[in-house]
């Protein structure tokens, strides 16, 4: 017997509508937005990227499983695995906020249909859970198996259940926050409020990551953890406590955690039950079309700014999108806490991490390298996706030099973002290394690698700025695929630098090779962009 | 019969811009009301308020006697809407999209499929039923939108530029269909800038300008009231700010 009609009915939704919309929106999410002809051409690449995402999350899952293999109790296993899940899911949802709370497309297609707010909330919830459930399963799966082998199958079932409830709570919390903002904040301020909320939520995202740092030593020692003290401040500990309770432990801490873990989704569901409706998307649309006074003042100010030669077209476009495209602004703001986190993690380290000094421990620099490589690559990626993608016709129907527009967009990212970012990184590293020249040299090398990666991304997949229709699954897959490559690269940079820097010939050779790579790519790119972009078709 | 579509004192603002200002409107069963106005007059905003897509700041909208603000789901159950621009999930095929729409109105899957196929066949795009909508031409997308609006056999129809992108044959089919639907007792609100189409198929016309109704009645009655021969002349007189021929001449100079 299918329990779904009863459950959906009990939650106040219309089962038939729920089923039809879930089926359709999952298809919409997973399918590429390209035309049939384009899909045929792009199919192989899409499949490859999907596989890479699966492999990446699978590797994370195996790593988490391996880390927890010698933990002394199901609570410790659950805490580590579920904290990892919460970080990954939170990050992926923040990167695609429109898939969680609202989708303007839903409003346009369904706003006049007889769909109640409750049914719509259940649909959005289910679709998001379906997308993120796969990711959660990949991350927590190996830990569930380990839990089963070491502590019995009840503990494994408990962990799987706890992972599901945690995922549900995260999704409900984000839906609640965004829907509350849309409801409470006026249309004229909504765009800004959404962007700042992204910044705030990004900072919240850092909290469990810092707990992870504290948690790791417990995995290596035989000392077991219990659900008590400061651990209870970490929501993933509540769900780990529930897993531990189902697994057989019956302390006060476990019971308290179980109550919190079961109460969290109920409370969050209650809080957001009638908040989200199709009208939410309409209000977000409105937020873009008002506030004309402020915009005209900004235009006047912008007119006084010094132009940067031929970059002005691309930089004007990027600045304009940043001001008016809420999704773009939120993606950029979402990067700030991520970068800050990796910086803070590296700065918290004590002891020498200077790769110029033989015998230094360079592993803590991983996060630094990751941030330096990830941020520009992600920012460049965000430049392509926009809800205003239809305006891209301008690049396709005017005699504009498309290769130059694409290259200028990358140069803007380098000039406005990478250079200031590197200066900040150099200052931090100078403090950490206690040697300014060492810091400068290392930052220049990693910065050049970052520039090379942006060039490589453009070489492999040339696109024009703000011309791609944002599709959650495509963006998530690309993001995950990029993270695989960047993680590997970030891990390798440290050991290689500590090997090469103390040897002058190797050091000079390394700089020469990377710099030559950048120069060579810069000279080769225009031809490639010209050739490929000439045949690019508008996605509108 | 009573009014199937009714608006009383509808108002809506966007920031400081008053888009619709106390608009009264009613469409009886069997009537096709032409809803006219220059760009930005508030036509689409009015239609969105009537279809429950946005909330009016004040006033009341009723569809088939049901208050749209009080019971939006029941009101939406009796209306069909063809919006002005793309309101389609383009990553779905036409058959999948129409099946989904049918389910939203409580139709059985087999019934929805059967009706959808019939519409697609009559519009001449049955061969494309399993192709993704993203690969459709503008006219084909419009045919899917019209099919989606008619799928649930609604009593009140809202059509915002429904002939956009349609070839002359398909446009003729739609115009004839609208007259037949009205004859069977449906109420139709028809927004368009093509005045000769409005004159030919609408029983009554309402002209709005800057959010307010400036004229209403049969097309010939409006023309007569303003001392001109055609609805187009009356429209220009009521909503035009400058001499159209002079503007065209100035534009020509600007082009050259």
C-alpha cells in the first residue's frame, strides 16, 4: 500500500498535484536546459560531469567512513559523518538558493493554477530532498555500513534515519529563512536583504566546520565522545545522539539529543508551513523592478568613474548584473564566508608552515591554496549563469567581438577580484611565514595557477557572460567537478612547494613553467575563443 | 447570467508607481471583452490580479462568483490563462507539460493525455508531442500555452496577446474558437494591441490608460462617442500623447 497519499493529505497537500509537480520538477532539474540538438552534442559531457560529481561525493563518503572506522561509539561516527553531511548540503543549497526557496519560473508557469501554498511547499521540499538525498546518501553511506559492522544494524538504521532527518531540517530551515525574508522585507529592499542573508548563512555554515577541526583528534584516539557539554550546541550532534539512542545507548544526553533531533524538523516545518507560496517568487521579481531612485543615483555615480579602456563594456555589464541580478549577487556573497573559513583555518595553525623552510609542515596550507584557486574559478563560473540569459541575444545579433567579450570578462575577474584577493592573501601569509618575500613568492605562484585555471576553464568550455540559463543540476554538477580537480591540486601544491622552494633551480624552474603556461594560454586563447564562440548559439 | 469575471475598485502599486487605480470591470458569460491600453497602462497587472497571480492593494476580484483573494484555489480552478510570454517548463516535452497541467486540475492521466493529444493534433503539432519545448518555435510554444489554458475546460478565459507568433491559419482557428467558446457561455477577457482583431471578435471593449478606465462599450459606440470613425482613432485620441505621424517623421530623421 502506498502511504504517500495519506501523508501528503495529512500534511495539508493535494496528493495528485504533488505527484504531478514533483515528477515534472525533478525532470526539469535533472535535464539539461539545452535544445534537443544541443543536448545530443552535450550529452557525453553532462554524463561525464555527473559521474565526476558522484565519484567526488563517493570519495568524500569513503574518507568519512575511513576516518570513523576506529571510532569508539556510534555517537562519534554519527557526529563526524553528519557534520560532514550538514556542511556539504548547506553549501550546495546556498550555492543554488533559488532551487530551495523559490523559483521565478514556478510563478510564471503555476501562479494562475489551483495549487495551494501547502502543496507547493511540499513539492519544493520533496524536489530538494530528492536532489540532496543522493548527495547525502553518497557521503553517509560508507559510515552507515561501518556503523552496522561495528555497532550492530540498529545503529546503522539509526544513522541512516538521523541523516534523513538532518537533511530535512536543513532544507526546512533554509526554506523558512528565505520565505520569511520574502514575506517580511519590502520589495525595494528584498534584493539586498537576500544577498546579506547569504553572507550571514555563509558565516553560520562555518560553525560546524570549526567544530570538525575540534572533532578530528577524537577519531584518532580511543577516547569516546558523549552527547554532552558544548557538543550539544552543534545541531548535527542532536542527530548523532538520536542514531546512538537507536543503536542501544540510553543516556540522558542521547534522550535529549533525540528530542531535539525529532523536534527540529517538526518545529521548522511548523514555522514554514504557510510561508512559501508562488507569490513569493512574484515578490522577488518585483524587487528587481522597483527602487528606481537609488538606481539612477548609482548610474550617475558610475558615470563619473574612470573607464578602464576596452574592459569598460565587460566591467559595466558585470557591475550592472551585480547591482540588479539578485542571484548573481548572492552567489558572489556566498563565496566570501567560504574563503574566509579556509583563511581562518590556516591562520589558526601554530608552528612553521613556510614551504621555504625545510622541515615545515605544509599540510595546513591546503585550505589556503584551495581558497586561492577555488574563489576565482567559482566567480568566473558564476559570471556565465543568469536569469537574464535571454538578454544574451545582443552578443549573437550584433557585430560584437565575442572572443574579446569573453576574455574581458575573465580579465575583470582578475583585475577586480584576484589581484586584491592575492594582496590580502599575501598579507596573511606574511604574518604566518614571518617572511614577506616568501609569502609574496608563494602567493604569486598560487595566483598564477589560479589565473591559469580560469584560462583553462575558458579554453575547455568557452562561454559568454550571463548567457547561460541557470539550472540547478547543471551548476551543482559543474561545481562539484571543479572541486574535485581543485582539491587534488591544493593538496599537491604544499608538498611540491616544500620540495622545490629550498632548491633554487627547481624554484626558478617552477615559476618559469607556470608563468610560461599563463603567457602561452593567453596567446592561444583568443584564437580558440574566436573559433568556438563563432558557432555558439543563444540559449533564449 | 451574472458576471463571470468581475473587478471592483482594483488597485496596485509598484513602489511609487500606481499601476492600476480603482479599476471596475465585468465580463458576462458569453461575452468577449477586449481589454486595450498603451504599453504600461496596467493591462497585464490587472489580469494578474484577476487570475490570483498577484494580490491587489485594494479592491476585489471575483471569478465565477468566487473571491480570488479569499479562495484562490477554487477561483483558479475555473479559469484558464494564456500569458503574454513564456510560462512553460522548457525542459519538459509538450506531452509531459500538458499531462502535468491536467493533473493540477484533477484530471486523470488518460483523460489529460487524450485531450492534450487532441489539442496538439488540431494545432498541427502532434508529431512534436514528445520533443522538449525548448526546441519549439515561438508559434509552437504559443499553441502549447493555448492548449494548457483550454485543457481543463474553464468557464473564464484570460488571453494576453494569444495570437503572438501564430501563423495566419492558426490565428484564424483561434479567433473562430474564441467566438464558439463565448457562444457556449464562457466569459473571455482578451488583451491585444491588434485593434482590427479586437473589433472583429469582441462584443465589448474597455480602454485603460495610466491604470484607469478611459472608455468602455461596443467598438463602434466608443468611436461614435469620440467623434471618430474607427476604434483605432478613438484609441489614439484617448491614449496618444503626440501626433503619431509627426513622431514617425522624427524617428525617420533619427534613423537617417
